[in-house]
């Protein structure tokens, strides 16, 4: 009898253990966002297959179309689980969150037919690679309110190699696509996600307001041009912070339209904060202002920046025909290591969309401030060249230490058509008698210590308080 009882108990234990294995446990992952959503859905609920081979464009479109109906009822979030989700272009919607779990990879299709064609941007007039059409971004949105692209460091992979080859061979009839482009939108958040291998620019917000980009990683081969990291373009009230970018082009390029088209569209980029950025870009700038800046760039605050093996720090790029302005730029707490240039500003960046630009449209470059900077292993301290009859004015550089490379250029400060002031600027390590490390005479040198200004007020975007939201994950 006892043997029978023990056998029954043992069988019951095995059954219980089996039942435990069948029970799914659910936990939630917290994330920070402008707004939390009332509703959630998995991409797999709409037939998606994450094998890296199945095309999931329809699943993304069906999911977003379905969830868009919930915008008025607390909004919705679409959760992309771990896996490789091959897709063509798809559009976002308002009051919506796209959340990529760790291990989730959105793979961009390499077939041109999976990328719709759009007309050129109105502030550009022409495409950058080809005069007429441009390909839609992989993840696109326009005229949206309250849209979030975030995750637990999931990845968007543009698989850009075929596009790079076609561009080099001049086989494209339209401008290459970006990975993420959001237009004419308000309350946009892009955070805690990795973008890599874009056909061209990685993240392109344009004509947007109240934009937050943080915790973003961008990785592209340093040998591939036009793979800019983040390009805020005619955007107002923007914060970019805590980002890591490796690129073959500018890590961040601030823009506002191209020549006569940008002048006519007349939407500046202004009230922009860039902080705690790490950049690696051997052939381009940490932060570029321009060259397409015809709508104007104003009130840009750049601080706590690290540049490693990068061509230049904050670079001003403009040209005859641009018009517009770059003014009220403030830079502080900048660490550089292995740089070609520390300061680089040029008025002869002369690419144009067509021959319709006005040669009398001269840009206004004024009130550019740099302070509290250390640069090691530098080839050239500064190249600052304004335009004849259109000087760059109000330049200020203070509390800067530059340590030259073993073989620096002979001309360390190349200055024409500029006016400004220097204070406490040290250039060290020039061992050759043929190298003159002294700043150029076009800058007034202040013997007494002074500091270039940096605004202490907070912009509206810095007043935004994020909420703690959550997504459920089933194990």
C-alpha cells in the first residue's frame, strides 16, 4: 500500500512540474517617454516572422493602421520582439510608440521597389543625389503629434552597402533613403535605440517642433560618405543628448534648407541643445552647422562633448548664394583627441542645387562662441575663412589648450575675413622652428582672462519631464 501511495505522489509531482513548465511568466520593462500608452500589441500579432528572410512590410503597415484607431483612447504601442524583421518602408502614426526589444533588429530591404518615391523636400528644391525624386525613409512619418521611437536598445539596420555601391557608380535615379525621417510633426521622441548602416543619413527630423533625441547609438563605416548621424533640419526646440555616433560623415549636421529654396521656405533651426555627445568621424565634423542653412540657424547650445579621431569640432559651412544666418552659437566643455582641425569655419562650401541661386544672397555668420576646450594630437589649430565683403564677426574663443601632433602643419592659424576675440588660448608642442603656433592677428587678444558667453537659461525642451512607462514581455 505504501509503495502505491508513493507512486501516486511521485506521478503527481511530475504532473505538477510539467504544468509549471507550461505556465508563461510575464514581466515588464520600464522605459522613459513623453507619454505612456493605454494599449499594446506585438508585431507577431499581425503575422510578422522574425527570421531575417520573410518580408514584413505588410505586418508593420497592418499593425500601425490597426493601432492608429486607438489614438483617441490613450494611444498604442507596437512592440517588436527579439528577431530579425525584414521590411520595406512603413509610416508611423500619432499618439503612437514603436518599441524595439533588446535583440530586435528591423532589417531594411535592399530592393529599390520596397522604398516608395517622394518629391524633393520643399526647402531643398532638388534631391541631393539626383534632381527629382527621393526614396522614402525606412521609418517615415509626417504631420504627426506625439510619436515615439524607442526601445531596450533594439536596432534598425539599413543594410546600406548596395546603396553605397550604386551611388559611387552613379546608378541611382533618385536620392538615397534615410533610416528615420519625421516631417511637419510635434512632440517627437527618439531614444534608447541603435541605428546602423543607413543608405544615407540615419536620423532626419525636418520641419518639427519639440523634439527629443537621447540615448541613441549610430554606427556606420567611417569610409562611407553621407552617412550623417543626426540631422535636425528646420526644427525648433530640440534636445539631443547622451548619444554615441561613429560615422563617415558629420556626427550631427544642423541644417535649414538649400539656397533659394531654403530662403523661400524660411524655417530656421533654432533653440537647439546638444550635450554629452561622443563622436568618431575621421573625415567630417563633430557638429556641422550647414552647409544647407538658408533658412537660418540660431541659438544652438553645445556642451560636454567628446570627439575622438574626428576631422573637426564645431564646423561652420556656408557659401555665396546661401543667404540665411548662423548666429548665437555657444560651445563649452569640449574634449578632443586626434583632430585635424580644432576650429574650422568656411565660406566657400559651394555646392548648389542648381544655377538658380542668387549670388548676392550672402550668409550672416556672427556671435560664434567657444570656451573651455582641450584638444590633443592636433594637426591644424584653426582655419576660419569668411567671404570677401561678408566677414564672419563676433567670434569668441576662450580658455582653450591645444597640443599639437608630432608633425603639425606649418600654418596653424589660417584666418581671412573674420573678426573676433581670444583669451587664454594656448598652443603647445610645436617642436619645429618652421611652425608658428600663434593665433592670427585678425583676432583681438585679451591679456586679461575673460570667458566667452554661454546662456544659463533653460530652453522649453529642457523643461520636459519624462514619464516611466512599461512594456510587457512574456518568457
